[in-house]
């Protein structure tokens, strides 16, 4: 009596496990935690497989530098994929802007005047951003699918890089400019590394306390104080450990610690900027709204076309920044720069949890994905795995990551 059919078949709420409950209380993303665990497992396996070479300060220093190029571009690819698009041209765009930067330094302003390299960087960023805006305008206002536009860009800009110098390698670069690549002198030393580390620790404490105060102010649930302190301690320990590892690798034939590489500092600045842009600005909220439901976003008054063009322009700027690091490391502009980089960038974003169906993705996840990808390549190189086999293994890892992501989201639903 009084019981309806809908009441009798009402689904039960899923039971929350002890681990999930603890993670929710502390504020840990289980997927991100699983990625960190997988990364640590890969490092440990490679360390033992390479006769204790992988987790040495020298290799970790090189791994940090090698990860920067893909990681920087992956932060932009997150927003591209979140908005339900794709950019296949990023590798060729890196090569084209890098060749333009090298050409300006060597052919147009060949004398080291102290301002030729800043001019070349500014020119490269403008060129990269301009190309991104053009491609974005064709996608947004021309109605051409991003896959087609950027596939054409992949071919056009690769050919353009070759035509600038008719296939020649352009070198050498400005001596000051080379420091941006993280070479022998391309790091900030022990003292300044600790200064940067202490500033980062202070920022962690400030941001954590500020976020807690804001949540209390607006009546939202907050973590227990012990969980807040635990997370701050973990982050501080990670920062201190990173600085110690970077300082443990000395310059050749000296006892002078290298410290944090300049490319890693550039990456940190990019990550902070892109995280703020994607989570704390109108631009970021609109992009995620577009990816969640483009039609609803447009009906809500969001200028979808304008913001689509803007994210492609931003991707072009990030490709140019990656080109700066690449040319500085190589001390040259070469036609092979950025070859197949688009695959690594897309894979890093997807492995980092960015959904190919749009609307879901994080910048920190993309960074983890980039480090994981580079760790696999680095470890396989140390083991002497052939290049073809490396590609096959990374392909399997990519498919497995997407499969487990789909399974995870299905389970959550």
C-alpha cells in the first residue's frame, strides 16, 4: 500500500569504498594518484633494468630537460581537445617557427649585439601565434574541421621550414640564447635553485591556506586540518626533493652543482600560467563549457567561434616557446625539429586524462602524461630498445591509457 512501481525499482546509490572515502576527505584525485603510482613503478622498473642508471641525478636532470618541449605544447593541446578539436600541426609549427628564429639570428642579425636573440624570440612567438590564429579562424569561421585544417598545416609548415633555408641547417645560435636550452651552463646553480624552491614552498602554503579560507567563507566543505597539513607537507617534500636532485648533478669536471635547468623554469612558468588560465579565468570556463556542450554554450551567449580561434592562437604561441628551447638545445635550426612531435603531444594530453570527447582535462595531468611518455622513451634508450619497437610500445601504452580511462569513467557513472 502506497508503494509505487518507481519506488520499488529505484536504483541504490553506489557504495563508497574506504579508499575512495579517504581520498575524498583528503582531496586526492584517484585517477591522478594512479598515474603518479604508474610513473613511480615505471621509474623503479627501469632503474633496476638499467643497472641502477635510471634514477641517477644525471639521468633525472636530462629527463627533466627532455620533457619540457612536449609538456609545454601538451598544456595547450589540453584546451584544444577539451574544446572538441585536434591540432596535428604542432610539430611542423615548432619546426617552422624554430627555423625562422634561427634564420633571423644567423642570417638577418648575425652579430651578437645582445638584442638579436630577444628580437628573434619575439618574432617567433608572433609568427607562431599568428599561424595558430589563422588556422583557428578557418576552423571557427570557415567551418572546416580542425583535423583537416591542421593536417594541411602539418604539411604546409614542414615544407615552409625546408624552403626558408633550402634544407640547410642554420647555426650557430647566439651564445646567451643557448642558455635557454639547458646545456652545460643552462641552469641557475645551487643557491638560486633553493631560492626558487623556497618560493615555491611558500606559494604552496599560501595557496592552500587561501583556498581553505575561501571555502570556509562561502560555506563549502573543507578538508580536515590534518589532511590540509599532510598535503602541504607532501608538496613541500616533492619540491625539496626535486631541488636536491637537480643540485646533485655537477657541471663537467667540477664540483659545482648545476641546479634547476632553465627549460624547466620556463615550463614551470607556462604550467602556472596555463593552470590559472584554464581554472580561474572566464576564458578557461568558456572553453570547458564549449567542450561540454557547444550548442548550450552558444545559446548561453559564449562567442564559440572567437574562443575557438583564440585557443588555436594560444597553441601556436606555445609551439613557438617549445621551438625556442629546441633550437637553443641544438644550437641550430634543423629541418628535423618537431618531426612527429604532434603524436607525443596528443598522447601526453590523452594519457594525462584529457577526454577525446571533450569537456574534461587538466594541465597537471598533461604534464604527468608528458613525463610518463618521456620516461618510457628515456628508459628504452638506456636499455638499447630499437626505435621502431619504442614507437610500438608507446602506441600500446596510449591505447591502454585510453581504455582504462573509458573503464574508469564508466565505473564512476
